[in-house]
C-alpha cells in the first residue's frame, strides 16, 4: 500500500513532472546594480479558454531546511476548453529581473524569497518573477527535492527511457557511498538505446551537464516526465486518489487540493504522451549565451521570441495547431543496433505522431525507409517524418491505401 500511495500521489501532469536537476551551488550575492531593468512582459493572451498553469520545480538539496536553488523549472499549461496540454522547460540560468533583488538567474528567486523574508515566501517571489519576465500567471505549484524525486521513481519500480545520444559524466559508484570522497566516483557512460532506470540513474540522467547543456537537460527532464506518465496511466491510479491524497505531503510540497486534482483528472485520463506538446528555449532564438556584469555565465532572453513561445505554450495563435489529427506511424526494426526502434518511436512522439512498434521479421537495411499509405498532399506530415528520420525523397515510397 505504501508504494501505491507514493505512486498515486503523482497523478495528473502536475506532481509527476517535478524533476530536480543540478547539484547545489551558491546563490549569487544580492547586490546593488546599475543594470537597466526591462519592462514587464505583456501577459499571455488566454482568451476565454479555461487554462490552468502549473509550475513544477525541483530543488537542488537533500536538506528539508535548506530551500536550495530551483535548478529544475517546468510549466505545464492545461487547456481544459479544448483538451490540450503543453509543457515548457525554463533554463535555470535564464537572466531575469527578480523583483526586489535586481537582475539574477531565475533559479535564485525561490531561494531569496525563502531566506530574505519576502512576503509570500519563495513561491510567491518565483511566481512574481515568472509573471514579470515571461508574462505568465501561475495558478498552482508543486516542488520536490532530491529525496522526494528518488522516492517517486522507486515507487513506480523505475522508468523506461530512450537515450538518443551518448552521455558521459561522473557518477557515484553506489548510492550510499560518501559523496565527499573522490574515490567513490567514476566516469559513467550512458550509451544510446533503451534503458530501465532506477531512481539513482534517473537522477543522474536529469542532472548531467558535462557533455551537454542546460537546455538539453531540460529536454531530458521531459523524457523522464513522459516515462513517469506512461507508468501512471498504466497503474489505474485515479480510483485510489481520494484515499491516498494525504500521502502527497511525503514527497511533494504543493498548494493544490484534492478537489483541484480531481478537477483536472478527466483531461489527464483522456490524453496520452503523444498528445502533449513539449517546448524548450532554443539557443540563438529565445536565448543566447552571455555574461552578467558580475561575470556569471547566463542565458540572455530574446524578448520577442520568448513572448511568442509563451503564447504558443498556453494558447497557440492558430487553433488548428490544437485540433490537428495526430497520424499513426508503425515502425519496423530492420537494423542491427539494439533498441534503436524505441529511440525512433520516442523521437517521433515528440513531433506529435502516435507510434506503434511492429514485432515482425524484416529484411536488414542500412538506411531508413518510409512507406506513406495516406497518399495525402495537403496537410501531409511526410516532410516532418523525412526531417526527423533523415530520409530523402528517394527513400520514400508512396502507396495510397
């Protein structure tokens, strides 16, 4: 029952998406600055739709008394009017105006709100920071630290993750070893393929930055999000939610009530991972690398592009982006690299395709091949398939059926 309680407390796309990211670092000292403070971002147009925005944050700490830096931030936008869900990862190094504390990295806002006696505490200041810089009102929040993250992953028995690019970073040889002893660490390589991850490996996966970037780490956090969601959908957790709600406090801090969760349950039950739209900030588009006047490496916002991204996350300008049908792609493994068909399926799912893996014998190929049974021209998703799978026109077979 204990494991069931921990599993069901993650219901909806809310508590399950809280993924802690990087090791604790010192917060930037509060200082006077002559930097120009940007004007507040215009609020996103939500129209008349019933939209709920949920902030999920992971704190880089194992100490409940230490607020830590919010090194993982995601916003989930649920549009209950049209039945759509979007997720956007906010880079921890985003350089923003923290009201009352000048220009700072966004991951310091919660820390300052907790440690400096700000009215509303850490979450109050972080909400205000997001509204000022991203033009988004946050309705609810949920927060977890390293310990809570491990409990969540262990409760579902681990998760299946597809890795599309080799990652290498330092990793503790065993989870109970002393982290302060350098001899207890080893260089660990996670190859491309399909992995079943326990909580220790999953936490390493969402924290690693040695061979990637903060933005890529946000994408990997979304990978874990989707994997958790698959486990939860398969567990029939909703029927147990009213009896297990009190256990939520063991792993997650949130201002959502049981009534709030139940109100979002119909949307959660009727949407699968391929129907969720995932977004990250892009280099040289929404953000660019730069240095703050204090010499910190930061991500500077390109305000117009950020405003456009936030609008798309909450309510796409073109309604057809929400209502467009999601085509199904059946994949056949005709290669010699283990589990790459699962990597391809997950990658296509991120593009909005429903995927089916066919377990049938096939002739070996050294290249990707697409058979288009739709024969469609207007509104065809074939160009997207070709782009993702790197298939030229010569590798496409049109066979209307």
